[in-house]
């Protein structure tokens, strides 16, 4: 499985930085003016897919709870909609 290979890599900092950037990019896409980027970011985050490179798999690699991260993102998104 590719996830196990990634987690066993000696370059863990590089891997963590890479997947942190992917997660950050998705969050930024949610706030983009581009509706297509918003749509795909939202779909990726709410997906229940556990296969790599899903939101859940990346959160797992980063040692983050996908449910908690998703809730924080939704809360922030809802707050921005109310202010917007």
C-alpha cells in the first residue's frame, strides 16, 4: 500500500511538508473566486474515500483527525459565509 511506503520514508519532514501544502491548498481553494476550485475542494474534503491521496489518507499521514479537521474547515467556511 502506498500510504505505508510514504510513512516509512526516511524523509518524513519532506513528506509532511508536501501533504500539508496539499491540505492548505484545498482550504485556500474553498475561499477562491473560482467556483470550480471551490466545488472540487469541498468534494475532496467531504469524501469518505480512504485511499491515498484522499483527504482522510492525508490527514492520517499528518496525524490529524479527519473529522475534527473537516469540522474546523466547515465552521470557518460557515463563518466566512455569514460575514461575506
